[in-house]
C-alpha cells in the first residue's frame, strides 16, 4: 500500500508536522528518525532541522497540534463565565472524554508504558504529552492571573500540582465506585479550583 503524501500547497514546516503526525498515528510509540520524517514530508533533512532543531521540538509541536484538536483552551478567555467555572472546565477536559471508557484508557496506558520498559519512541511520546498537558494547565492559570482572577504566583508549580491531582482522579475513574462518582469528581474539581484561586 502506498504511503499517504502531504497535502499540496502547504509550507515545508506544515509538511513536516503532517508527516510526523501521520507517522505517529500509523505506529504509536515508534521513534521518529529525522531522515524518515523528512522523506515522508518530501523535504530535506536540513529543512526539517531548520524548523525543528531537535527531535524533542518536533515531537512537542506535533503533540501540541493533536491536543489543540481534542482539548481546546479557547473557553478560558470567556470572561462572561466565572473564573472558577473556567478553571474546572480546563481540568475536566484532561479527564477521559464523555463516552470513553476510563478503564480502557488506563489499560492502554499501563500496557504501553508500565507493563514493560517503554521503547525510546514511546517514552518520548509520553513525555511530550505530559509537557503539553502541563503547558495547557499553566496557560489557563496565566490567563486567569492576567485578568486578575488569580493572585500572582508560581503557575508552573500550581500546574504541576493540578496535573498530579487530575492524574489521580483519572485513575479513580477507572476503579470500581458507586453511582455518585460523577458528582464527586465535579465537586472535587471545584474544591481544588477553589484552593488554587485562594492562593
């Protein structure tokens, strides 16, 4: 079967991002080589390295684009909604989406990253995802701070705490519980949002 080619009329940078995202989709956890991505994009390795000097820079940008599609952060700017509600919505988006099975998500995570030593590619992909989720939480906090809804402080530290909190909550989603789980999750998110906004 012939490999897909990048769309016509897009810039070299976009061709590179398209190629890398396509390759990750075809083989999650694979280690992307500069030559393979450049070949798939139809550009030189020099062009790729001009736009993305390191593999980490390329991976970070690809993962950011993926999350732009599945976890948009635009709503954080809607000042008609109270800051507390916007922060909770930001955190809720990091949990498994409605309709998805949290157990399946954690089973896949366990199989890919915990059951056996992850490959170099899988490790790079996971760390890029983690950096992007931290960045998104920090972006939401910076936005609230800029508008005066959050006291000035170390938003990178706050984001790390919130990320760890949401990670724990996502594990709780996958474990057996009674029928009151959803309200409890929402109440818990409001409690942590209140804690952050009061700091």
